[in-house]
């Protein structure tokens, strides 16, 4: 069993930080001043590093604006966020003994008769399982425990909510928290056990694969229920490219120039849920490394 001592390198930290800045700039329409006053001073190095690549100061303005490449990176970030919501959130609370998945209103601190927690967060375990599948298949992917930890904090509104969100992106304490999530959450090998009746060893990979398959079906059921109800906020994606044709129509020249392909920049949750593409081995194209 490998030791849980994965370390998050600075390159990944800055990569995730730049994506979040683009999110604030585009989705939240936040104006980042050219002079980097007040709390924006914490972003100065990051902004300088990617100037002309992700953002520029347009003539006659006092604020940074995203470049065309920056817009594409933003769309990929939103697509990854949606893939996280769709394919990982279901594993935030799993009752391994009962074979059930937590509802939103569940008591997350619930314990069994032995005082052990009922709900286990298996999002990192699912991520590592898929990451290892990609490695076996020789596929390059940006999917890793730290990106999943970052997405979980984002979905829980624990990033960018404070008055000084800019400091969070350069704070060693914040990135240590992201690293700790990846190393303290359960991994696939932690789920292995010995069957009491047969004495057979059940490998953790078999357990997590079964959990993924059950989670897929539960996700489909919940989305079907939501479509029958009034949960419009849950079913409507953020502003993003939903089809390959959207990318071609808006960014064909840029995507061709950078040689990235079209797939990482769009994401349609309806197609994934309805089309039956969600399998135990599924790794979204949005996670392609580029």
C-alpha cells in the first residue's frame, strides 16, 4: 500500500489559481485593476506571469480583460467543475455497510453503534481509481486528488467567499489544506477487506469499482427526479460551451492554433446522463492534459 505523502507542486497551485482568477474575471465580472491596489497586490506575480497569455489591459481601460486563450481556459475550468458536480458529488457521503449515498440534508456527523462515522467521503478514492486507469491506458490527464480537492472546496463555497480571496490563492496554509484533503481521505486500497464468510480477500479496487457503478445509477435516478420537479437551479449549467459546435463556432481559429482540440472546452451534463456514457472507466474529455 503506497504511503499517502503526495505533494502538490507550485506549478499546479499556480495553474489552479489562474483558473480561479479567470472565473472571477469572467463569471463574476470582477474588475481587477491594472495598478493592483489593495488586496489585488497578492495577485501581482500571477497576473504578471500570464500577461498577454490569459489576460491583457486593453487600450483606454484601467482593468485586466481575458484574452481569447483565457476565455478558453475559463470554459475548460467550468467544464471540469460541472464534471466534478455530476460525477463526484454523489461520492461525498457513502455508507459502505449500507450501500447507500447521502442526501443533501443528511447528518454528516452520524456515527454507528461502534462510534464509527456512517458517511465516508470517497471522492478522492474515485479520482485516484480513474487516474490510475488513465495511466494504465497511457492517457495524459489533469485529473488528480488535488484538483478534486480544489473543486470540492469551490463547490462548498470555501474559496473566494472572503473579502481577501486573493490572499487565499497565495497562502501556504490554503494549499496545505488542499494537499491534506488528498492525503487524508480514503484511497481505493483503504477499502479492501477480508470476507468473514469465505475468508477471501476483497481488493479495494473491486470495492471502489462497485461503488462507482452504484453511484452512477444513483446519479441518474436523482437527475431524473430533479427533471420531474422544479429544481431548475441544479439542472442549468453555468455559462459555458455545451457542444463541440459551440467551440467550433466561437473559437475554431484559436483551438486549431494551440493544437488543443475541441473536447476539453465544452460539457453537456444532459448528454452524459442520458447517453449512457458514464461507466466505471469513464474519464471526461474535459480532463485532457494540455
